């Protein structure tokens, strides 16, 4: 009896032990799996934190120096395995980020950067994996080795907070707007062609293909107002006689020589009563600031669109809001020159957010365009081969909203007796006067500048030989033979076909 009991007891112990072992193995596997899972999650979060840290530091570096922290003699070319690189956005070369040039930086990964040395062969650079690389155009950052999570490998931080289990997709719609970080101080921007522009405090640079290089018409956006501007490049070689930024007369003469085809001796950038500036001294001072800025910075900004407003204007007696440079705005018409200049001046005063401090009162300024600036815009268009000389100087019907032009309108509103919404696509017929809201058709744009030709005649700070104001470009009531270069004296009557464009410098 005792013997049988002992046998039974021994059998129970063996069963219990086996069950216990199985349970322990299961628990061990669960713990190992959870530890592995947690490690993958933590690694992904660590990479995300690294890239966010790098993005902030590189944004500050770029704002200060106008270039990314990388050795341009040492590109990284082994990117075929990084399957989320965008063919639309990441169009430039890739470089290993120069971590030594970034202060106060602590990273979880990227340790192989220490192996990078001057003169290192391309083959050895491309063998590195535990490194962070950056695209020179988009400034997108990638971790070459990637982080494995649940069978998928992640190379950058474009995931939701925590862990996004779907593969990161950076391929973007080519029509989508993509913008740089906000410039917290005035700084130099250098594009893929090594051309430069000065970016004002509070603006962002477009990273969209076709808008991110100076040659094609670099576009910036004000972070606060969302107004957009295009950079007009003036090559340094233009200045044959001027040797300093205070050589005002020589700067102006050099610019006149450069734009000789568009000069007219009957119209000059000179003070006249009613121009919107109180005294000749103030006019001359503003003009000199404009000339000095062009000399220093090799260019200036103009509003991408004609000055616009949110509500339709019906007479000169209505209020004078701060103008905008946006697609789909009502034209800022029914305005006298004096009021136009005063409104244009307020644009930069309204540019900065409350938390952005302007370093100096005259760091950047806005006004109507001077005549020499209008000429420089035309020369920029001609030089970049976007329009023939005859399209600019003789007849601009092919790219402007003129009475004799015919084209499709795809956006915004059109005005004949009153304003009408565009329904899908409307057609503007020949010999039909139709005023459009800003940017209503891409046909009437060049180098990302809309409606320079036609739509509204635009007031400048030029004076005619008869001591009157001047407007340029012709309007929707004119024929295209009154080309974009055309000057017209401003009559006393205020109409709906005269407006203005903003310059900042």
C-alpha cells in the first residue's frame, strides 16, 4: 500500500515538474519576445529623437551660415537600399552630416561618423552604415542602417508619435507645398546651383521642385501672413564701376547699363509731389537703401502676385487694408499712388510674429517698385530665357491678361459686370475685357511671378517727364502691344484697372 502511494506521488511530481518546465519556457519566450519588442520600439524612438534633434540643430546652422553642415567633397552615394527616398523631393546629393560642426549634440546612433576623415575614398564612405546622411535639396535626414521593427526597416522619423507600424512613405505629390523651417533671423540661402538670396526674418523657403532654385524663380512665404515673394537675381558682374554699397550713383548707373533695353529717358526714379513719400530727402533715402541692398545682396524680392485684398474694392473711398500676395485675392485697385505707397510700406511692418524680434529697424523694408526694379525683373526674365525680347518689349499678349488675349481660366474669379466664380474651366475670349483675381491661370506666369503682364497696370515710383506718376505692364483693358515694358502716366481718375506690386529689400 505504501509502495503504491509512493509510486503515485512520484508520478504526480514528474507531471508537475514537466508542466512547470513548460510554463517556465513559455514565460521565458514571452519575456524574451517582449524584451525584443521593447528594444525595437526603443531603438525606433531613439532614432526618431536623433533625427528631430539633428533637424533642429541643422535648421539653426543653415539659418546662420546658409548651408548644411557637410563636407561637399564627400558625398554619400550608397542610398539604393533606403526605399523611402523621394524622387520628387530628395533631388540633390546626399552627404554625411558633419557632426563635429554642431555644438551640444548627443545622439543614440551614428557612431561611425568618427571613421570619416578628409581624403577618405568614396568606396569606404559608402561602406558606412551607422551614420546619418542629409539631402542637400530637401534637407531630409536618413539613418543609413535603419531600425528594424516588426519585420520592417525604418530610415527616418516621419511616423506618428510612438510607433507607426506602416512603412514610412516620403514620396510626395509634386504639387504639394513643402517649406523650410522658419528663418528666425535674416540669413543667406544657397540653392543647388550655388546661387544665393537673402531670406528675411520670419520667412520660409519653398522646397517644391521648380520653386527652390533662384534660376527658376525662388519662392518664399511669410510664416505669419502666408504672403509669397519671388527673388529677382542681379549678378555681381553687373557692377562695373560701383565698389561699395554707398556708391549710390554708380550702382544706379551700373544697373541702368545692365537694363539698357528697358530704360526710357522720359521716366526716372525721382521724387514728385503725390508719389506717396513726403519729401525729396525721404524719397532719396529710400531709393539709396534699395540700391545699396541690391548691391550687397545681388537681388531683391517682389510679391509673387499683384497686391490683393480679401474683399472686393468698389471705390477709392473704401478702407485701405494691408495688401496680401496670395492666389485668389481680389485685385487691390481703386487706389491713388500715395495710398498705394503707404499700403506697400506697411507690408514689412506687419511681417513678424509677436515672438520674432527684428534685429534692426531697417533690416528689411517694403515699398512700391522703383522703375529700375521693374527693369531688373524684365532683364531677369529675359536672361533666364523664359521669354523672348519681343515678348517682353514689343508684345506680351502671349503671357498676359490683355483685351486681345484668349486663354483658359482655371482658378479664382473673373469680373465683367460683377464677379463670377470660375466653374471648372472658363475661357477668356479675344476682345473681351475680363479682370481676374490673382493667379487665376498659370499661363500668365513666368518664373513663378503672376500677372506681371496685363490684368492690372501696376504703379511704380517712377516720375514721368510731365511730373506725373507712372504705371507699368498694361491692364486687362489694353491690348498686348502695350507690353509688360509699357509705361503709362497715371491720370487723376482712379479706376479698377490700376493696382500695384510690392518690393521688399
